[in-house]
């Protein structure tokens, strides 16, 4: 088993600043059904515990609290409409309408579309979302290092998920020939 010399936060920061990490950072995205399968297979009650066993460098995702005008059910603040779609192994929100689709020019958008205001979010609660997780990377949304290209689907064998992370972990210590040059 390789020796880890960095926290998840230090590892991601190393990559983002073009320095060599102790191993390749890993992230995890999956459907709720896949999470349940993984937890059951590993005998864990908590996803963070399961991902720690797989050496996943999962970021803490922080979000401000929305305090703007009421948003109709099924819509987001941009006016995008979503519906629940059953895929047999789960139900997922899928976009069914985008308000920008009706426009053909930037000028039309500028004249007729109302963008959400930054004042519609209260950021004061973000420090509390990070408390006790200071050694983890922090993101305000999205971003991949090693992760599936989309959420891992429920019909993916749990053994394949574990093999992906174990293989990446066991082979992620960078040989000197692949390290970033110092600038």
C-alpha cells in the first residue's frame, strides 16, 4: 500500500498549481442507488466512510442559501424546467425546458431575459459548512480529477467501482518521468 504524505486538500492544490502530488487525486459521483449498493457491499453506514476506505479525495461542496424570489416547483433560478424521469433503476431530474432556447441572438437575450441577481444568495453560512473538514478540498460546484464521466449508474457492478478506485490508488504515485517540471 502506497504511503500518503498529503491531505486530500494538499493533493488537489498540488495538481492545480502544477506541482507533483503524492498520488493522483480521485473524486466520486454516483446515483443514489449506486451509493446504496456500495455501502451495502462495503458494510458501511456512511458514504464518507466508504469513500475514505477507497482513498477518494472528495471535496466539500459549499453552497450559499437562496433568499431570492420564490422559484416555481420544478424550475431553477434560471427558469430551466425539470421533470422526474424513471429509468427503471432510479428516478432522476432531467431538463425538459430551457428558457434560452427560444432566443437566436445575444441581443434578444439581453433585451428579454432576466438573469438571477447575486443578491439572491446569502453566503454567511458557508464557513459553517467547512467546519471540521478543513483538510478536504472545497468546491462551489463541479470539477473532476479522477472520477467517472457521469454519475456511476445503479447497474454498475460494485466490484467494478471498487476496482476503479483501488487500481487508481495503487498506480497513482507518479514516476519522476511524468512529474510536472518546476516553473
